[in-house]
């Protein structure tokens, strides 16, 4: 029985984050008609909530900075980090084509990036690693360039920036506003930017919001379409090929033909508790995820039902997180790099390098978890000196914790280490011993237990005025503790794809007409996380490759 199609496009894309937008933009650049269908009433996906950086080796921004990156160095680094967990042809495809994607988008769209100096690879000491960094972040964008409806439906991150537009490059320096002249100069620059925007009426965006707004602007100018509140309900097959999709729109089922192919770019399953419990390490909770509410694995399960193989289903893009009462999870990135801070288990013991790359720290949380000394939650301990010196959980140096956080017990506050131990359920003598040992390392400038501060990455968010930028004694009351959970910024497992993002069956054969990129697909980065933006960079690149393949075939 032939399908009756309500609409026909060359490319139909499911999901409106960077992966989905990149697919639709590329389709229009290739002269193909394109429709993006988005499940929720906001576009932008996890990308809009993120830092928006992309990790792309050998891109032209790095060339302009004189860094001398090469495909050979990049491949050596992926081999040293990802290893053989991912097929060589997928890693090769990323190294070869990611720079081409960046170049084409720069030349032909409004998607613009800038190099972030010094935001190093997460394992800069490994073969091919770059201490100078390979990441680029979106240039600031004026939201007023979008029509009213698009402004109103952009997913917003809601970061605690107090009306300031801050780039990741700015933030590193602002974090030291109470410590360095570079921090103070940056605060003046960011303040002047805010004043200039107010005077001129501009509404400036940075980070992931800027990337998505730039992509939406580009898609609009290129003539691509986007439907909101249009959840995917079925993949429509015709003779073994995926010929289109069925979505719900305005309470009606709509069937859409995809002449060239369907690109699944809908994100993972972070917000489905049952799937989390089925696949991810335990304990796990949707409450710890920094992803949007719509990421419940719908497209993933439809892909599986169509015969797709899956991989890496037990992995996630780990993000140590705190969950303030009544708020979204707060992802601890720079907060774990500041001195005068330690993270302990329920017994009051350190168990990892607190400043390690975030996914690695979450892996350590699960690896060290045991009934008699659970790490879920762990406790981040901070003293008064560090609270007064550094930005922490979005609060400026010296800014008091919100009263509700203290009254609810979310933030524990004590006049001594021993008193704090009682508040977190640890033995006072044991926590005291942990802090004394840590303080000895801080005074010596070397963490003999976990080597905190040894890596260039650790030091990126540290205090450059200290001998070891990541270490200072915990010795000034009051002392604070907040619970830390193994959160995520997305799941890693998904549909297995080839070097052109075609979805594969268990026997390695492609499912004709079906492509996947982003977190609905098994990550090209395997079980690791090589650098800042190693999620969004591949998401955009494999969408670009998918549509390029559609256009050529």
C-alpha cells in the first residue's frame, strides 16, 4: 500500500540543536529543500544550553593563530585518547572534514567562530595533544537580527550572568577578577559591552545561545523551514528504505516524505528515567541532567525498531553537577579548578583529582562508589578564603550564598572542619585528617595523591598567582559543603553510523535513507572526551557529511 504524503522535502531533519541545524543548513547550501521538526516548543536543544564551543583540529582559525596543527597531529591525539574504540574511518572522517565544515559555514553562512586561546585539549600531555587548545567558540550575536517569533522561541540557557554577555574567553579571566589585573580589565570590558548594548538597544548573545541564533538566522536566510511542537512518531519505510517520517503537529498526524534522506539529530535519552536505569551506571537520575526536557530517546528507539545497531549505551557526557533547590542542575566546570576546595566522599575522603576533565571526574565518582563510603553524592568543601576570591556556582567573589540555599540545607555552613563533618555525615576525625593532608599538599605545591595541578588542563581555571594554581589550604572558617552528583550534558550511546553518518544494522549494512548525528548516534569520541566542544563539533560535522552524502547520491 503506497503512502499518502502530506508534505515532501529533499531532507527531513529531526531535532533543532547544532546537529539538526547543521544538517538543514547544509541541505540548503547544496540546493536541497529542508525541514527541521522539533519535538518541543523551543528550538536549540542542548546546544543552546551549552558553552557552544566546537573542538575542530586544524581549522583555519588555528592557522591564523599560528598554531601549526596538522591532520597527523590530530589523528595521533585521537588515537591516544579515543583509541580503537571507534572505527578508524570515522575518526579519519572527522579529522578531514570538520575543518572543511567550519570553513564552508564561515564563508557561506552567518555561523562564525573565534579561537579561544589556551583552552587546551583535555589531555594536552598525550601524543598530539595541544596545550594551546583546538577549540573555537561562537562570536557574539545580536538577538534582534531574528524576527520576533524566532526570538521568542529560542531555548534560553538562563545562566547567572546578571545581564552581562560573557564569552568563555572572558570567563576564564573574570573568574580571577579579585586576583589579577587581567580579570579586572576583563570586567571593565564586559561592563562596557553591556552599557554599549543598552545604549544601542542590542540584545547580545554568547556561548550556545549565540551559536543556535546564528544557525537559525542562517537557516532562515537560506530558506529552510522549522516546525516546533512537532514530535516524531514514526519512521516511514518503503521497500526497506526510510522514505520519510510521521510527526504530530497541531493535534494531527502529518506524514512527510524525505526524497533524499532523514537525518536524526534529536539528542539522547537523558530525560527518560527508565532508559537511564536500563543502560547507564547506577545510581542515575534525570534530575541531574543539564539537557532539555525533550531528550527522551524517541528517535533512538524508532531507529532501533527499524533495525539499527547501537553502541556506547552505558556512556554519557559526564558533568559533575549540583542541584540547588528549585533550580536547574549547575554544571561544575571552573568551580572544580579553584584552590581552597576539595571534594570528598561520604566518609570524608578525597578519591580523585578534583580539577580533572569533567567526564573523567564523573567516571571516577562511579568507580570509587562503595556502600560504606558513597560518592553519590560527594561533597564539595570550600573555605571562606576561596569563597571570597573566586566565582563559585555563578556567584561573584564574596557574594553570599542565597538564603534559601542555606535554610534548605543545600549549602552546609560550619565554623570548623569537625562541625562540617557532622553536617555531611562524615566522621570528624577522618575529615580533619583529609583536610590536614590536603593542606600539606597545598603548602608544598604538589598533590601527591591525585596530582591535581600537574596537567595544563587543570591549571586553566586555576589561580595564576599561586605556585600550584589549583592548590591552597582549606583553613579559614566558615567552611561550606554542597552535594555533587554525577550529572550529564547528554548521553553518548546511540545508533551506530559510518563515516558518512549512515545508520548501520548489526551486520554493518546501511539502512537506506536514514542518517544520524549528535547524541542520538554513538559518539565518534568513544568513551572519552578529547577537548572542549568534542560533542558539538562532531554533531555539526557528521550532519554536514550526511547531507553531503545525500546530495552526491
